[in-house]
């Protein structure tokens, strides 16, 4: 009986080599880990140690830390995909899943903050010049991370390790069954619907103000932030769709749905290395600077946002001051924002 169990376990572990999808997913995740680990380490080094501390570098640094921490735990999932068994115990079963959702929610909450910050800088440039600070940005980052930690709690509660035929599996054990529906719907609303709505509203206002006032000649920083946001939603939307479909799995081909979820998780993981690539490839005049160092390209991409925002704010501030001086009462205009 023991020999039969051991034989089944060995056959199970080697079965990945017989499945093309399993081999491809394993290879993709290895590439994601290598690119994400190294790429985000570079972004952390540049934005954290090489560049002047600004609100914008604070955003980029916090996104890079989120993606880097996710990549640190990715090898556990890679081994799990490759051998189809969980070797790392109950704690890591819970923690690696929690790391995925901490990354997801910290990223989306930071994207919301960045979008609102960009919107405020364009709509209320004088207020932004006076009150926008690294300290306030850091406080918002901490708040976003605390919210993300809160949203990862279901993983810590419901992830379990179970032994079947001598093989250990790490899986979601939702008890009661309604907990699965509640968790999935909350994640979809908090991780997609609400953020998508806020970001679209913010970007619509920014586009309208830019066209109306003809400010900020360089559109590069806006393109970087837009690309980051589009990448986030493209990477995460399939996951939400397939997980929502799983709530009614009896209406679908379950084996196909499980494969789709695995692929969508890998796509979501890919976001962790795409952010650093966007900083590089969307840097100013990238085509002309292929000979320059990788660090210079990344630093340039992240610094542009600060330079353009500063230029825009200064230009609008001087225009506002001039206009106010010529007004009848000669008072200085006061712009305020209740955030």
C-alpha cells in the first residue's frame, strides 16, 4: 500500500512534465520572478537612494516595494506549480497567498492615490504647490498598505493545507460556503469597480483641464501613469472575471476554468515586472539614448513627472498671481481643497 502511495505521489510530481500548459506556466513564472526581482530592486535603488525625495518618487518607490515583496514569495508558488504539491507548511500557505493580495490591493490603492494627486495638481496648482509634501505622500502610502493588509485577511483565515494520497495541497477552505461569495465580491468591488471608477473620473478631469488650459506641454509623465494604470487593469481583470465565474462553476467546464484561473494568476503576477519596464521604455527620447545606462533611463522616466508637475504648477501659479494683482480688490486668491 505504501509503495502504491509513493508511486502515485511520484507520478503526480512528474505529471507536470507531461502537460504543456504546466511547463509553460512554470517557465513564465520563473521569467516573471527573475525580471520582477531584478527590475524592482533597480527601481528601489534609484528612487530610494539615487534620486531626490519628491512626492512622485515616493509613489514609484512604494509601488516597487510592493512588487518586489511579491516577487520574493513567488518561488514558493513556482515550486507548487511545477511539482503540484505544497512542501512549505500551513504558515507559508497562508502567507504567500496573502502576499499576492497585499500586492494587488496596495498597488490599486496607490494607483488611486496617484490619480487623485495628479488630478489635484492640475485642478488646484497653487494648493498643490503649498501643501503637497513628501510627508503627506508617505502617510498616504502607509494608509494604503494598512488597507491592503486588511483586504488580505481572508487568505490568512481560509487557506489550509490538506493531505490526499500522501500529497499535500494548499487550497481555500471556505467555511461557511457563503464566505467564498462574500470574499470574492468584496475583492471585485474594492479591487476593481471602485478604483476603476475613481481613476477614470480623475483622468477625465486631467485630460479636460490639459486641453482647456493648454498646460504641461510634455505628455510623457501622463503617458507613464496611464500606461501603469492600463497595465494594472489588463493584468487583473481576467483574474476577477474567472474567479467570479467559479462561484457558479457547475455551469462551466471546471477543468478549463481552473486552467484559466491559473493563467490569470500568472498574468496578474506579470504586473510585478511590467512596471519597471514601463519606466525604462517610456523614458524621454528612449530611442536616442539606447547607449546610455539602464539606471539613467529609469531615473529619467521617474524624474520627468516631478519636473513637468513643477513646471505646470509654477506656470499656473505665476498666471494666477498676475491675474489676482490686476483684480479690483487686489487680494491674493485662495484655493483650497477638501480631500
